[in-house]
C-alpha cells in the first residue's frame, strides 16, 4: 500500500513515486504540479510519447476512479501497475496493455543502458590489470560479470537495479578491511 496525495481534489504524486493514468480512449496522463520530477518519470514520458497520446496536466481525483489503467513510476519500482485505489477497482482490476507495454519498454531501455555501461567499464578495467569489476543486476541476463584478478573491494554504485562494485588488485592477498 502507498499514499496517493491529492490537494483540493487534484492528484499530485505518491511519497516517493510519480502517478500516471491511462484514460479509456488511450491517453497517458500525469500530473504537472507539486510533483517530483523524477528520472524514471521523464523516461516513461519519453517512451510513452513515441506510441501514445500524452498529457501532462492537472489530474482530478475523479479521473483516477474513471481511468482504464493507472501506474506509478520510480527508480526502484520501474513501472508498477495500480489496480485499486480506495477500494475501487481501476479498469479491469488487472495491469492494462499500455501499462504493460511501457513497463516492457522501460525494462528494455534499462537493459540497453546496462549493456553499454558494461562494455564501457569492461574496456576501462581491462586497460589496467590492477583493476577488476563485478557487476550484479536483478536481470538474469546480466546476473554477474567478473573479469580481472581477485582483489579488494573498494567502491560500489547502486541505483536500485544495478550494482557495480569496483576492485583494485593488491598482489596475492588483499589488505584486511
């Protein structure tokens, strides 16, 4: 469960997520004011504009209950379907086709970004034999890549779906932490 904020009958967002709805005629709508201008929201808007009519405007609470589909977006959740709000079923009560399509497009875009990052990092780390890289994602296709020599863990970057751990080689035994 999460809280959908609204003020004066106008929907804004969730505490850490952005809100979208799909009208019965297939328009993707998201609030334009009092929102977090998130990266995932921006990416979903870009993807949606390629295939569907998009409106960024004030969204009335009554529109939420009349929507064919609804979903939220965030870095850690991606595109997450919403099937019920305040005990009212949204659309058919199952993830709709536009929500599913946008979720698939976003996941594919993220996979492409991971592929590019992996290739760039592989070139960088292979150019210096004292460094190695261990890459972990929630995607089975990229579950783990290891190259370089065994090494001491030094730094990691995490964005919700991708964890990159950098290592530097110190000889036969890594220093104690």
